[in-house]
């Protein structure tokens, strides 16, 4: 958002999460300049235009657009949107980065259904070109056009999808990722071989375990739980995935998921 020229504030209730977000953003801008992807001028402008605060009120009170990205837990989303409704301007658009949830349901947590929509980004956001836009039952055409324009200014492609749990991308990705865990549990092969088979045999750019570790296994499990509740048996999370999350093996963010991450090497 900052690189696209928007005055941007990042907020999180954990100061450690904010500190690592700030460090990562600085590092991404710096390496973008070094690799010739960004001019020094745009990089400097972006860093000057992004602020960090643990105060939700400070972050949102003047905002025209809020992109919510708290964990995929309906009760948490509800609490956050109820708070946002109290502090945000009445003209502000509420966008949710939910991977699976209904924007109509999320709109019911606030009082501006015409101005509530899903803007689903992909990881890593600075590289992935798509934003999946999902409109709720009451989302206005004006809101759809506004977020499409924001996406265009961010240099992203968009698809506008009708509401259904998991949309297009998460529904497909959850199934592939879950099936890979069933295969691992059944002893079909090592994670490396399952990933290699999917990459080289099916031409996926990343294997399902590499992607799961990048997305976060807890995030993947939350998505599957929601889809299981809404769409049934097909999405029941693999017990091995539940076990990994219980053990704190969440992927790259904890240094260990299906693979182990050291500074210089990745191992199982
Ligand atoms: N991880 C991905 O690849 C990915 C991709 C697309 C969409 N999403 C969606 O984005 C959302 C977040 O997923 P994630 O993987 O980044 O989760 P995460 O757990 O890695 O990060 C969520 C952040 O929200 C913060 N948070 C929790 N409660 C808060 C509150 N009340 N107020 C302010 N901040 C709070 C946490 O401290 C944490 O830093 C989910 O809806 C997920 O489905 C994730």
C-alpha cells in the first residue's frame, strides 16, 4: 500500500509482531532498491508513508480503507469489527483479508454492509499478483469499484468472486494441502518427495508442504476447520496437521513446520 502511494498505518496488538513487520518491510524495500525493482525515490517515499502503532484507534480513526488481517477465528473477527465500527469514519470501507469467511457474515458484525468486502491477498503479498475480491450480499457496486481501483494502484490483478466459503483459491488450496498431510500420515513418501512430485509432475510452483509452511500451518488449520463446519466432511483436517499445530510446528514463522528452517538451510 505504501509503495502504491497510500498513507499507510500498520497496527497489531502485539508490539513484537509490529517490530518484525517493520523490520521485514524495511528489508523488502531495501532489497527491492538493490535489485532494481524499486527506485530509491519510491522506496524512500514508501518508508516515509508507513507508520506502526499498537493503538487500533490511532491507526483507523482517519482511514478511508481498513484491511483487516487478524487470525481466521470468527469470534475474533467479530470483536475487531465491532470495535472498528465504533472508531472508524462512517465513510470508511471495511475490507477483510479473510481466506474463507463470508463477507456478508463479517458485514453483520458492523453497521455498514454496503461498505464491507473481502480483499483476499496472497503470500508473499509483494510478489503475488492476485487480489481475490469477494462481495457480500449487500456490498455496493461503488465499494467493489473502489477496492478494484486500490488493487490496480497496488499493481495487482483482480477477480471478483461471488460469496461462498473458501472462495476459489482457499477452497482449492485447503484441499490440496490437507490431502498432502493425509499422504504423509499414510506413509506414501517423504515431504520432499511429495512436494517434488506435485511440483514436477503437476507443474505447481511450490509443493503443498512448502506452501503450508509459508502460509502458516495454524492458518491452514483454521481455514480447514471453517470449511469443514460450512461444507462438510471433504474438508475434515488431517489429524497429522492438527498434531503439528498442537506441537507448535506452525511453519516458517516458528522456525519449524513440516520442514525445519535455519538461517542457511531447510531440512525435515
Ligand atoms: N498466511 C497467509 O498466507 C494468508 C494469506 C491470505 C489471507 N490470510 C488471512 O489473513 C488473516 C491473518 O492470517 P495470518 O496467517 O497473517 O495470521 P497470523 O496469526 O500470522 O497473524 C495475525 C496477526 O494478528 C494479530 N492480532 C490478533 N488479534 C488481534 C487484535 N485483536 N487486534 C490487533 N491485532 C491482532 C496477531 O498478533 C498477529 O500478529 C486470516 O484471516 C487469514 O485467513 C492469510
